[in-house]
């Protein structure tokens, strides 16, 4: 199996953190799917390139869990209705919990990487 490009995350790593990524992007103003994908690319200099095949199922999963609320509004350019996603109160709490968990995880992983660390 080919390795991912050096400038993109491993698919399993991305899959394991996709909800955290999406909740982080959605906080603030409601956003529609392609806007979420575009912001992920822009804010990470192209590192996160969210594909439609993983983006929309993840948004649906977050909506079913009550972490985001979907609704329709007119698209900025075309005026056609698009589904936008907004963080719910429980989604905000979930985002904070996942951030703390991720920060703890990376801090502990960093301890394992220390060269010459005591056992």
C-alpha cells in the first residue's frame, strides 16, 4: 500500500480525529460542507484535504449525536439553498472535552519520545 504524501496525514490518523477537526472548524459561525473543507485546507496550508466521501458522513454522524445542528440557507454566490452546520451547546462541550483529551494524549506521547528518558 502506498504511503500518503508527506504533506498529508495518514488516513487512519485523520479518521481518528475527524470529529475534532470538524467541530473546531464549525465553532463560531455556521458553515456549509464545502466551506468547512476549504477552511480545513486554508487554515492548515493544505495539510487537511477533507474529501466529500468522509466529510458528509462525519457531519451527519455529528448531527445525529446532537453536536451540530443542520439547517438550510442560501449559498453566498448562487443563492441556491445549502445545508449549513452550527455547533450546539453539547457540541461545544464535546469540542472542549476532545481538545483536553487530545492535549493530554499528545503531552503523554511526547514523554515517550524524549531521548534518554528514564524508565
